[in-house]
């Protein structure tokens, strides 16, 4: 198994003591897990992202595994394998997203589409129709359908694969590890105030910036940041209870 140049440099920079040997043992013990996650993501990549080799994803996955080893809390009630799989998957998806394969012409339109849909959902309390989206964007329904299709083609994996809460709060990511905890998370999310639910949805699922969320909800960027922080703290407390 080969590490990429970046991964190799990070690995080589580690103190030359027991840490490196432990890392080597960790990689050997979980090589199958890393390769399984990397292969699962690789085979689902659209053709335009196939500039990646599967071994590239494996290398990034190894760094995710080492990161999991550093962050794992045995008292969390989550198995290391479950936690490691989440960190491996997250590291690989983050690396792919970092390259941003969206064509420039489509990126702006996709952002506009996401903002319009989010705004309509807030206003109507439901998913907007193509006609409503077309009216808001001042384009035809056919153009909306075409745009949605183009954006979908550049989606790397399913929403389920991409689910994550990249929170700065310690251990917040642990809550996503197994199916039972995911169910608890859904319940906890639904118990949040409506505006906090909206902020989290727009930030994590729609991937809007704080300023854009403020425009959608007609509040200041600072208020959006405050709501996001409060929502994550409340969510963390709910998951502990």
C-alpha cells in the first residue's frame, strides 16, 4: 500500500519512536476497511471526477484513519471501527470536494438555484415546484429541469453518503456513527427551534455561506453565526440526555 507524497511527508514527519510503529500497526489492521470505503466512493464517482485514482483515495483514507486514532474517545459508546469509517469517508470526500470539479459557468447557476430553493422553502414551508423556481429565477421551467439535471450530474455521491456535521465542538461528529445514534440525531434535530433547524439545514446540507443564509432568512450574518452556534450546542446537549 503506497501513501501519496503529501500523506508520506506527514507520516515521515511524525516523531521517530513508538508512535510511527503504532501507526503502521493501525494501518495494517485496518487496511481492508480503508480500501473498502475508498472503493465504495471511487466506483460511484461520476466520469468527470475520474482524474482520481483509487489508490489516491486510499492514501487520503489512511490519513483519515490516523486522524480517527488521534480523536477517538473510548468512552463515547461508539466502536472504533464505526468512528474510523466515518473519519475515513469524511477525509476522502473532503479531498474530492477540495478540487471543486464544477465548471465555472455551472457553479454560479448552481449557487443561485440553491439559494432560490432555500428561500422558497422558507417562505412556503414546503418544497417549491419547478414553476415557482422558474418564476423566481426568471427562466423557463425547461431551463430549471435542465439546470437540476446538470447539477445532479456533478453530485459526487448520494446525500446519505455525504451526511456530516463538521462542528467545531468536541465529539460532535461521534453522534453520526451508528444507525441508532443517527435515529436519535433526527429526533434531536426536530426538537430544535424552527429557525435553528433552518440554519443547520442551509449550512450543512445546502452548503450556503453564513452571509447567504442571512440573505435567505433576512437576518444579519452575525445573527446566523449565533444561531448556528446555539443550535450545535443545543444539539450536543440533547444527544447527551
